[in-house]
C-alpha cells in the first residue's frame, strides 16, 4: 500500500505507479465515493453519452470520405 498527503487545498497526489497502472492522465475524471471502510477512487465506466460532441470539429469532407469507405464494406468483410 502506498501513502500520500492531503494538501491544504484538499488535494492528493495519486502515486505514479497507480496512475500508470490505471491510465490516469491529466484531465482524467475519477469518482470518489464513501464506503464503510473509507474512500474509494475509481474511473467511471465509459458510456455512449460520453462521446457526445467528440466529432464536432471534424470537417464535413472527412465524414463524406468515411461514409464512402463504410458504404463499400459488406458483411463478408467481417467474416
């Protein structure tokens, strides 16, 4: 078990070993919940709604090219 200190702003540092193991990067959102034994920090599971707006800055030409590629696929491509 690794330990860390709470700063006067209420922040903690997650040790590098754990950040690497759980792919926690700058800006990664985590959930903190209370349990009978203390606090639990976890990465929320991704859901489809987390993708909302993710492609908003992609030019229309890129979408046209993607649609063209997708339309040339058929079920046999995945067999």
